C-alpha cells in the first residue's frame, strides 16, 4: 500500500491502485484521468479537496458506481485516517483492491451498507 497517495477525490483508493506505478495519485497531474475526470473537475470548481466534504449527496461521474460511492460515504462517516487504516488492515488480511484488472474484493456489492461493513470488518 502506498499510503502517501491517499484517496482520490471520488473516494477510490489511489494508495492501492494497481495503476499507480507511474501515477502520483488523483491530486497530481500524472493521474491517467487527470483531464477528463468529472468528479475531479467538480471538486476543483467547488474548491473542495474530495467529494466526501461536499454537502450534496451526489451520484455524478464515477460516484454512480457503488464502490466509489461507498468509499465516499465511509469517508463522510469515519474520515480519511480510518479508511486508510481499514484498507491497510484488510490488505494485511489478504483482501485485494484489484484482483483482476480493476476488479477486486471491494467490488460486486449491491448494497452500499454491506460494502461499508466490509471495509470496517474485512468480512462479507
């Protein structure tokens, strides 16, 4: 885990991304989606660091998908350090953010509360 890369504006875990070999994370201009990310553009326009600090319950852009939306809700409830701690603990348990391509153990949930519980406990 590259904890220093942190969490993307949309809630995705740059710190665990398999694409981060040449990427400095969402807050750098080396992110592959730097120019086209709707959530990045929106947060910059609003002058906020991440979608989770926005007061709007938004499902725009990548937040239409359950994983980034669930991570964003987790951040709203528990904060950045708690999310990073949980991801690090889960990684030590063998939970993979990316298993095949961009899909991993945090994918495949159809209920956001179950995803949040999985982040907290590491068990389905």
